[in-house]
């Protein structure tokens, strides 16, 4: 699935001056399989970008199309199917259930599509060095540990695109690189792409493109 933007500007940002390099107000496409970094300072619309692609908000001018279909035409059922099979997310607020264990948070997503066995989920936790947290409630984990759980949860479904809003903001460089490697491996398995929003950090990864807000 390709994602096309045609002169999109979020209405809350329509009165703000944008640089010539900003994607807001320009026309471009995200092509399936691309690995894209999206740079922006605070207040430029990173979370708005993520929430718009999730169908959470539709307060924008211009057009966004998934392949040839405008996203404003999608019904709630269509959005639910897209989020189940085509687009996965790591939101900035993570949206984990704090009272549930790591296992329960992961299985809530995983059981929708029966993507991974419990053994595979545990192997992914081990790859990110949190395998001992399987039975621990997410609410008592550190923010960095919660981010890693949210990343694994997002990988636990089919997707053409993985959209991540500052997914490494509480991770050191070593854990960031481990997480990027796991994300890249999963994306390659699915011939999928991903978009990673940052505040300008250099993650030492060979992105296909870097865009700016």
C-alpha cells in the first residue's frame, strides 16, 4: 500500500509559517517498503501526522490517499480493518494497559491476527533485553521498558506500514539500535515500510529518505 499526500495541512497548523522543506502543504508519496525518518521540532505536528494516518483525527485540508482511496471516505469498520492488517502504530503515549502484564498487553494485539506464538513473543522480548518482564504489569515498568513493549506489540500484526511517534525517546543508544534492528527485520519479512518521527536525533540507520515538518 502506498500513501499519497496532496497539499495536506492540519487545520490547527494552517496559520503557521512552514519552511520550504516541510511536507505540510506539499505533494508527495510514501511508497511501500520505504524506511523514512520524519524530523521536526516540538509543535510542528509529529503527533498530528501519526493520528491522522490512524484515522483518529481528520481536521486537515488537502487529501490523503491509501493507494487510490481518500482516507476521509473510510468507515469506522474500514479503519478497524486497516489498523488490524495494513498499518501498525507506536503512539507517543504508547497506549499500553498499565494494570495488565506485558504478556497480556502483547496478546491482546497478537490474538487479533494470531501472528506470533508466545515463544516468538518471548524471543522478541529477549532481543530487547526485557524477557524477565513477561509477567510484570506494564504500569510498574520504566518508560524505556514500556517503549520496548509497545514496539513489540506493534510488530505483532501484519502491516504494510509501521508508523512510530518518537518510539526511542526514553531509550539509550544501545537499546535504540536493538529496537531498530528488530523493527527492520520484521519490516523486511513483510516487505513493509516504516516512518519514524524524531526531534532530530541521528539514529545511525540507513533510511531511504528523511522528511521534515
